[in-house]
């Protein structure tokens, strides 16, 4: 394959250029398309502080305060979910792990839905001093609890059983989905509608404040995870082998699970549940260049941002002027890919696996 002979630097450069171009294309695309010459005028005014006669202020507001924050949120969340999937696959030596499959996203969704329904009640009113962080904290609590339940059920004598992890993930997903469904059932109509739509994933509520919060947490998490790339490479050989190489596997797991859970929970609390991104993107990178986490994590962030932004563009135009939840698009693409991975694993169990 041509990518095998291409340097990582070249791949990063190409992905970065695509990402920059996609920001403009995505920000102009929607039920109302914004011409490129108007975008140039908007940016010129904003950068140089001059007033250009004839500029449509309504369209300018649409571009700067709705489309741009939404596009940046897509890129940031896509990067975070992709890095999360890459991390979890390496950490658990499980090629089909991603936040949605082992219950992390569903747990975060339940925590956030709980706040949607009960957040204004007296017994939670004392938590109001957390302000805008109340919802992300609840999502983090739900995500962390779900992840730890799956991890504890699937680990035995320091090893993670893949089959048990998948089954435990299915059970936790079912419980969290049932809890979220119950909350939607007892909620008032506006709350129930919000939970239902949000549970399918949407970037429609993105603004610069939420983008800033998600960006700070995601950037910190990715940079922190990136520092553990060599340990993750060692753990792909097996926990015993990693221990011989000086890696404290249990400590590394706990730290990275905490950071990963925080990153996924923050994203889920603002945009809802977006499945399969963390499954598809890392494997696309592995097919291109292999499984070295020193490069895979960075590449996953870039490619994940691109693919989620493209999926969101499709959501805005496919049934315009209405909008399709992005979770529908990612499920249609990701579920067949998941089945292909299962089939590939079953048919070639002794050919080096997914991390060869």
C-alpha cells in the first residue's frame, strides 16, 4: 500500500491541510450556504478591524457564532474520541474496544440525563456552585463508574479477557440505556425530547464557551496520553512482557482510564453519544501505517477530526433544512465496520492480530 512507504510527517501534513480546508468548507455548508467571497470579507473585517460596506451582518453572525464553533467542536470531539479508541485498544489489547462498546459513552449519557431531569430539584440544588461544570462532572461520574465495572468484571489475575469485556460492556450499555430511557420516560416533554435527540449525538448546541471547555480538557488529555505512547507499545506485547520492560501496568491502566474517561465524558456531556468513531479511525490509521502509538495517537486525532466534521456536514445537508443526528451517520458507517473487524479476527486468529 502506498501509505506504508509514506513518512509520518507527510501524512500529518496532508491531514493538517485537509483539516484547515475543511474548517472553511464546513463553516459555509448548511441549509443556507455562505459564499466564499463573503467568508473572505468576514475574516478580513475580524482580523484587520475594518468595516467593509455591504457585509450582511446576519450572515456574518451565522458564520462566526453558529457555524465556526460547531465546526471546531466537531474537530475537537472527533479527535478526542479517536484518541480514546486508539488508547483503549492498546491498553486492553482488544481490537474492538471503543468508548461506546464498553459502556463509557452510555455511562456518561446516563449521568448527563440524570442532571437534565433532576438538576433543578432541591436535593441537587446544593451542587449548583459547580455551575457550568455540573453536567460534565455528572457525565464523568457515570462514564467512570461504567468503565470500572466493565474493567473489574473482565480482568482476572492481572489480565483482561476480551470475551468477558465485550459481554460486560453489553450488560453495562443495556443498564445505562435502560436508565436513560427511564429518565426520558418520567421527564417532562421538552426534557424528554432533548434527551432523545441528544442521545443520538448533535453539535447544534455548540458555542464558543462550550468549545473552549471541551478544547482545554481534550488537549490536556491527548497530550497526557501521548506521553504514555511507549508504555502503550510495550503493553501491546502483553502485561507480563511490559512488566519486564519496566512498565507498571496497573498504575498505567488506572491513570490512563481516568484521563480517558474525563475526555470522553466532557465530549459526551456537550454533544451527546457518538458511537464507532473511536473504533473506525484507529484501524484506518493502522491499515495505513501500523500500530506504533508514538504516531498513531497523533494521526488518530487529525483523522478523527476530519471524519467527524465531514459526517456533521452530511447531517446538515442530507435532509436540509432539517438536521439529522450525527449518531445515525456514525452508526450506519461504524456498525458494518465493526462486523468486518469481528469477521477478520475470527478468520485470521494466528496471523499477527490487529496490532501486528
